[in-house]
C-alpha cells in the first residue's frame, strides 16, 4: 500500500497553493471589509477577469473535464489537493467549470447537448445551476412533486423549487422532475436542461442565506422544454444526480480540510504570542488539546477524502464512504474553526478575520448536499440493515 500522493498531483496542489497565495490571499482583507460594510462577499469584476486570465494561463481550467474539449481529464483524487488549497481563503473564486454539474453532464449528454451545453460550460462560457430541492422535499429528494408531462415531442413541466444557488444568473439549470409518479426514484425521475429566461421558469425571489450566499425560489409553470433537452434517458435522472451530489460531497470534504488547516495554522501562530496570566496560551493544556485534536482530525479527514476519491475513481460503490466523509469532514472543520475563534478571543469575533466567514460557510455546509443527520442515518441504516 502506497500512501504517497502521486508526484503530478502534489505538483498541482503546490501550483494551486501558490495561485491562492499570489492571487486570492491579497484580496482577502478587502473582501472581508466589503462584507462587513454590507456589500456582500465578492470580488470586483475587474479582479475576477484578471484572476480568470491567470488561472487559465496556469492550466487550472477544466481540470476534470474531458481532454477532447480542452480539459485535463484528471481523476477525483487529483482534485482533493486543489480544493483543499482553494478553501484556505475566503476570497470567493471557483476554477471553471464547477465540477459537480460537469460530472453529471459528462455522464449523460448526447452529441447535441454536448455541443450546446457541455462544451461552452467547459470553456467557462456558461454558468449552470441544479434544481432538486422543493418546499416539501429537501433532504429526501425522492419526495419531489415537480412533474414533467409529455406533449408531442416536448415536455411540459410544473412545480416549485427552492434553495437553488445561482438560479437567477445561470445560463442553464439542470432541473429534476418526476416523469413517472409510480416509479419515482426507481426509474421515475428525469433531468432536464432549462435555458435562462425560458417561458414558465419564473424566479420568484432571492433568499439571503447565512454566510452571504444567495439562493432562489422558482415557480415552474407550464414550462415547455423541447424533447432533446431531456438529459440522459427518461426516468434515469436519479443516478447521475447522485453522482453529481457525490462529487460535491468529496469536494466539500476537501474544502473542510482546507478551512480547518487554515484555522489550525492560525492557532499555531497565535497561541505562543498571546500571553495571559503570565503565560503564553500555547502553554495551556486546553489550547494544546485543541491544536492536537485539530491536527489529528485533519489528518484523518484528509486520508478519508483521498480514500473515497480513489475508490470512486476505481468505479467502486462509495455511497457509505461518501456519507461518512461528508458528515465527518464538515463537522470536524466546524469544530476546529470554532476553537480557533475561541482562541483569538474578541479578535475571533471580528469580521476582520476570515474565521467567522469560514464558520458561516461551514454552518450552511452542514445542511446542503444532505444534512449531517441524514448522512449519519444513511450510515447507520446501511450497517444495521434488517437488524433494526
Ligand atoms: C446555502 C444552500 C445552498 C443550496 N443550494 C441548493 C441548490 O443549488 N440546489 C438544490 O436543489 N438545493 C440546494 N440547497 C438545498 C439543500 O440541499 C437542502 O436544504 C438540504 O438537502 C436539506 O433539505 P431541507 O432544507 O428540506 O431539510 P429537511 O429535509 O426538512 O431536514 C431538516 C432537518 O431534519 C433533520 N433530518 C432530516 N431527515 C433526517 C433523518 N433521516 N434522520 C435524522 N434527521 C433528519 C436534519 O437535522 C435536517 O437538517 C441548498 C441549501 C443551502 C443551505
């Protein structure tokens, strides 16, 4: 058994670490000041264009996209280090295209969809969203009621979606709908490609979320979709959707490692400097335990993330590992960041340090892509099987 990260993947991780240090970290104080002033968490358009240019020149676009459309076709295991490094700063930046929707598209597109949707997406020319959650069905997407009915060659979709990230700006949304009410998750849910501004795809409101994110509520009213925009085959949208969720869950585990590592690095730097009651904080047992526990849990989580990604790359069934890692990683990082905030005292309560933004990000990560309790329930249900 070889636990060494492959040389080319380590070099990629180092490259992204330098990119983060040179391009994103210098903007962080300004990003935090803007957020504290009520302008939201973001970077200027000019900065984004400049950073996009640099990341493209460095070959960091389309890392896991197919080679024949300009990607590097890297496995999941290569992206752990990339996402870990990107998460070390709260300067918001995503290397185009966002992997989870990419993986779902790669698994499903036909030739026409590939040209119209996948290729512009890989080139960074199109933004996408995914609409699964509904007012009555979130953690349990099989309970969705949005339905698509055939009308000649077209489909007509009706229903309601909520908590959808990027829905107002996305060039296209992958929308999940019931196409067979009897079969539901077992062959009755399909995925559709909905273009921005499609008649009947009505964005009702923007919902400000904890941590500065925004999601949207959408009413889908007699939204007519041409037959060729059915993604994959009819009734078989659930499996690629799970692949998409799985890709995001591994990514979230890597983000969690990155955020926790940054918080740990800050603790290690600050604890010896701050003297209380005649001794540096680094001499206190309580603080040493936070540091030791953080280092241990980060190490364990990183190994779990690599293990899960490697197994996924081998085509193995990782549903159990995926639920374990998503719940464990996010909760681990939430605790480490909370300890770091505590260590910094009042300074940890300011909006000048990145810690509070990380805490807010992790707070919502405990909910999206499946709440912690749902993942633990999945693990327990799998292990207990019929013994319950
Ligand atoms: C910032 C953010 C962005 C999002 N973006 C998107 C998006 O782009 N597209 C999209 O489709 N959705 C998106 N979502 C929705 C997200 O996926 C759902 O909120 C999530 O799946 C939980 O669903 P719910 O809110 O309906 O909670 P529910 O399913 O109602 O669960 C509520 C709580 O009940 C408990 N619970 C539920 N089931 C169980 C169980 N079996 N065992 C034990 N406890 C349980 C958990 O504590 C859970 O937190 C986003 C959410 C957030 C917060």
